[in-house]
């Protein structure tokens, strides 16, 4: 049998840690009650477990746990924040308004904003600088008299660049504008709290931090109005109806606790491995172009373009050897819209790689990746 491919796609998703699986285990078939039903012992136990997980999340995030709204993941949380708040705002004022975002956002932000545009809201999407980072002057110039909401992700899912969210927050607060940030990629890998960043609405996800898939959360300031997108039993403060998945929420809480406790050590380790990978590839392959700022970047992200190769052939040769990607895991094979916005051509975008490092990446993995990619590039050239 052929050797298992090297794993370098930890930004698409992560494996569930065994300690997280162990924490979830009792709530699948032992304490399997409905947390909304407190009329029996099973429901009470489930409700207690969920409350503990909620409190753990709140403590790890440095917030009152009641500010958490559990969702099925980051995509639903983004939709709830953007569409939910926009509709609530329109209902309160009796008119639509203006929303600002970036052209390099994840489709889980761009697509809900397209839906708002269909509903009559006006939209401005600001292009980044060539290093992928928001130009604050361009951002300032995008505001209109009826701008009421901004959505800028904390860290890009493809190129890993970290946006100046504190500066963005100050500009928004000075204008009385709500700020949403998709922090699914940055949470657990960057030291911050929602309040130190000054964000009003923030999205986080379980499966990006070695927790279960199918669970995430929207964190909101207490005075932010949100129109529900799902109606039913009035769960989650009447904002997100539906029976809560106790095992997933318990696992989410455990994964967050581990991510926060081990973050400092992981940041140093991931950055060292990432830099070793980049400098090793740069020394072996000519014509490499880093995509996005190398300094203001997630510690576990590397994204680069390889000049002089056909991307489709490179991807085919790499497929059995390295698990990685040339774009977002949600792009369905299309050239990365993020790289196009940075000025890369379609051919250059296709000849780009996103390599993301994880908890189980070793020095040997890095050395093998350098050797494999170098050999394939040499073969293609």
C-alpha cells in the first residue's frame, strides 16, 4: 500500500482530539436527554452539562456566557449576524441601509451579503492592499450616511493575513456602526477577546480547533438586535430555535478550553514549523511568491504561488502525496477569489498552494514536504 499522504490542510478542518471525543461520549447514548425538557432527570442532566459547557466557553472567551448563541457552525453564525441584524435594523428604522465588507472575505460572509443586496441593502466591498491587508484610508472612504454594519474577518482563511480589527473597531465606534468579524480561523490561534478587539458580533467554530463539526457560536454585545432566521421552540434566547446538540456543545467547550490553555505554546511551535517550511522551499525552488503579508499572518498558515508551473498538473501530482489545497475548501475547484483580488492571474492562482500546519505536524513532515514539492516543481519545469 502507498504511504499515507502528508497532512497539510488543518485550516479546512481538524481532527477531533481524543479528550474531546471522551467528553462528548456520555451524551450520545447515556445522558441523552433534551436540555429544553427540565421535567425529567434526563433533561435536567443534559441541561446541566450544556450550562457547564456554556460557562466554560464564556470564561475562556472572557465574556458573560449569556452572550453566546450556539449555531450549527460558522456559516450559520455569519448568516445570523449579517442577515439577522440587517433585517432587525431595517425593521426598526423602516428602511434599508449600507453594509461594508472586503472582497477577500470567506463565501460564508460574501454570500449572505449578496442576499442582503437582493433584499435592497446597498453594499461596498473594499479591495485589500497587495499584501492582503485592509487599507484603512480606503475603508474610511467607503462609509456612507446610512452605513450601519461592517463585516471584516479577523484572519483570512486562505492567505492567513490578520486584519487591523482594533483600528477598524475604533472607526466603526466613532461612526456608531456595528462591527461583525468572522474569527473562525483566528480563534484559538491568536490571543484576543471579543471586547479587547472591540467587536460587536463575532463568529467562532468548533471544527477549526480540534472540536466536533456541526457546532459554532455567535457572540454578541447585549444591545445588538438580531432577527431570527430559524423559528420554533424559542431556544437560544429566541434567536436560534431548535433542540440543542448537547454532545457537540460539550465537545466544543472542551476544545475551546484546550485551545486557550495551549495556545501560547502552539503559536511558537506552529510559527517555527511554518518558517522552516517557507525557508526550506524558498531555498530549493526559485520563483516563489508569498501571498499576503508574512509578518501579519496566522502562525500555522503558508500560502504561496509557484511561477513557471501548470497548476492543474502540479495539483494532480501532489494529490497522492500531500493533503493541501490551492484555495478555500469551499471554492469547488475554482481559482481563489482571494488571490485574484491580490493581483494574481487565474493561472498564478491555480499554481498556488495553501499549506497549513497542525498539532500533529512534525519536523519530519516539514522536511518531506520540502523534498516532495521541490521534486515535483523540478519535474514540471
